[in-house]
């Protein structure tokens, strides 16, 4: 599909199922089974071909599209650690006409473009949804970290991806 505007990105991304493909070409739909040991960040081309991706993979595809459209954007990584589990999400924000837009490609209920008057409002809204989507009942939002991060290398593992994002700019909200 040819991408001529941001709406085209949404149309293209909505055909990608949530999940991931390991380095042995096994598909995991809506599952984190074996993710820690077998995850490999897909290239945008692989995400398109496989029609499956994590929020990390989908953001890299969206990054590629926005870059080709010459749209100024930033990518964000949210992470919350619990003793037995880690919760994460990545997303893209772009600015246009003094407004901020959240481009969501992996949370199916939120798929699309969402407009906000400020970056603070946008990130606060996504932060609140993060607790909802992850069913975290007693989440102390003060321990939810948000990082603005640059493009990671393709095919890095999960630990390397987290480290890459955590080395980005800490966003204080």
C-alpha cells in the first residue's frame, strides 16, 4: 500500500495482528510466551510481510512511514516493573499546527490518531490507559517510567531493546 498521509499509515497498520515472530520464524499471537528469550525486533519490512508485531515492531514501522512523509515525531517507551512481571508499551507522537497527536497502532481499542492540546495531556492520557490495558490494580504511577528514545537496531533482543529505550531521555510527567 502506498503511504501518502498519516491516515494511510493507520489503514496499513490496522492489518497487523498483535504478537511477534521469534528468530526461528515461530509466530506468537497475542502472547508473551518465550518473549524474554526469543524476541527479536523486526524490521518494518518484516512486520509488513509477517502481518504481526509487538508495539515495538509497529512503532518502528510507523517511524519508517513518518520519516518518509517528512513528519517530525518522537517515539516513547513506557515501562513498569513488578516483582514477577514487567509491563511495557511504545508509541509515537507527532506535532502539527501547535497540537500533539498520538499515533496508536497496537492497542486495538485505541487504533488511530488522537489529538491533544499539549504533550503533557497526551502522555498523561496514555499513561492512564496503560494501567487499564495491563489490568494493574494497585499501580503506583510514580514508578511508571517513560523514555523518549531514538531508533534502535533491528533484530536486537528484548533486554537490549529495553536497555536502548532506558538510555533515552527520561520524560517527567
